[in-house]
């Protein structure tokens, strides 16, 4: 499993411990780009556990993460005599989703439910039983699937929608604050251990100056800072003239681009 360059703040580390002790899902909120999703990857790598990912979309339904009944393939197979025995058993067409795979895993694992607030407002409530009791029933066969090992569930939200109280009660909550300058230096050094100190200081000063512009529609995130630094290192660029090399790696819309050209 690849090494993930992720520095866990002390408060987040404590939240992870609490979630593991209570066996409750860990609900993470914070600005996009603050490492909510990356935490699950880093934990899986550091603990040598399998990670099952469920990336939520606006059309996602709770059952999608549990299992999928491939009725279309079964109908197609029914046309062929040699597949008649297979067609008789619906189980041959039941495919576990990410949460279902985590339940069936014999080893401790981690399941990531990413950006849960993208789905319909009832989506979280539809998962209450499964996350609480760690089991579900396949409607088409009546088979009950119960987790062999209770997985650690990490749930992320970008605060696009309010989550139901009943769902929140079952979670350990943590908001990832944006790193201050001192902690950001630790993060940068983790990614770029040989980075020139002068370049790091100049880059962070420019980065936080940008984030300090209240008029920006989208402030640059930690992940965008890492991308920008990678470009600066690759190009051998400096920031001594006050210009922002490769501004498109930090600024993501035309209004903000016009603003920084006028202000910086």
C-alpha cells in the first residue's frame, strides 16, 4: 500500500481515537481541500487495512452502497439454455456495494462515505439501521448480511446540506480547521522535505495573503498549495518579484483571477 503524505492534527487524531473506541462513524466537515478524504486513505495505509470507497452523487441511494441487483444481465442470460442453472439463482446477480464489501470483509477495514451531503436530504436517514446495527437484508433473496468485523466508517461532508439530527446523533463529529501557518509548515515539509526555506516562507506568505482577501469567491486550499509548490519546485521558480507563477493552480475562476491581478 502506498505511503500517504498526511499530517494528522492532534484534535483530529483524538476524534479518530474516539470513533474507534465507540465504534461510531466519524463525520468530518471542513473546507474542500483540507484532507477529509485523504484521512481515510492515510489511515488505511498506516494500519494496513483495506479501504472501501463510496463516492456519493446527487442521484445516489442508500441501497447503492449495500448491493446491486443486476436484473438486466439476468434477463439477458435467460435467453441462453446453457445459463439456465445460473439464472435460477438470483444470488448470482447480486453484487455487493462498497458498504456491503466492507461488511463481508473478514479483516478489519475502513469504509469511506465521501461527500454525503451531495445526496438527497433523506439519504443519511436511510443508512441509520445499517450504520448502527451493521447489517442489512437483500430484498430480492431475503438474505441478511451482517458485518463480520465492524468497519471504521469515515463520512465526509462539505456542508452543502444540513444533515438530519437522528443521523448526527450516531456519529462522532469533527470539523477540520484550516491549518495555521506553523502547522502548514509541518505539512509542507512532509511533502517537500528538501524544500528551500526561503521559497517555503515566500510561498506561504503569498498563499496566506491570497486567503486573506475576503472578496475571493474560492480561497485556495491546502491541496492546491501542495500542487502549486510542486510546480514552483519543478520550474525552479522564485517569488522575489511578487508575481504569482502558475496562478491557475491556486485561483479557480475568472472573477478571482481579475481580483488578484488588481490587488497583488
